C-alpha cells in the first residue's frame, strides 16, 4: 500500500481528514478545557458574590438607614441573568438596591457606566452613559439568552 489512504477510509473517519496536526488538535483541546474552567470560575465568583450580598441585605435597614430587605424574586432574576452573561464580558459589580432590588454594574472610568436593575417582576431595566455623551436605557423581559445589543453596549465600555 502506498502512503495515500483509500477514499473509503476518509468516508469512515472523516474527522481525521481535517488538515490539522495532532499537536494543533491537542492545543485546541487544552485551550477549550482551560476556557471551560475559567468560565466556571468566573461564573462561580459572580454567583458567590450575589449570594453574599443577598445574605448581607436580608434585614430591614441593612444600609444603616431604611433600606428594604432584598427580595427573593429580585435575587432570582439577578441569579438567572448572571448565568447568561457571556464569559468574554467583564464581571459586573453586584449592587444591592435600597428599594429591595439587585443591580449589576459595569464601570470604566475612561469610557462610562452600564447598569442593570432587577426588581423581581420578570423584567430588568438597564441604563448606560458613555464618555461620548451617548445614553441608552430600556426595560426588557427576562429571557433564556443574553441580549446581543446589551452585550455590545457593555463591550463598548472596554474598547480602547
């Protein structure tokens, strides 16, 4: 048999006919494993912080004034939303609201600020202000995916 394999072999094992070396495949696999680990770590950090904030703000007046306890419904909405945030987006700060809601906030002192607010009604409000003076705001229903337009707004904060 010559150094060329018969065409039938490639029909049976098409994934071997990729034109990519074994070393490249191994590097790609290591890269994918690393990204999954980092993704889980970042998600875990975000979720842990949300849990800590929730537990710290369960009592009336948690802010030293008259803040309402964080509601379970707003916590649940924020929790579900955190799980949707793509891993290539910087982690937000978790911000409790004196009204009993939860907030997620991205701040870049060079380019602006973007905030999400959850009040536990199955919707979230967002607002952003950019160094250019541009402003965006709106209210969206909770869904099973992170809205692309909002991802673009957040990414805009960190563009150089």
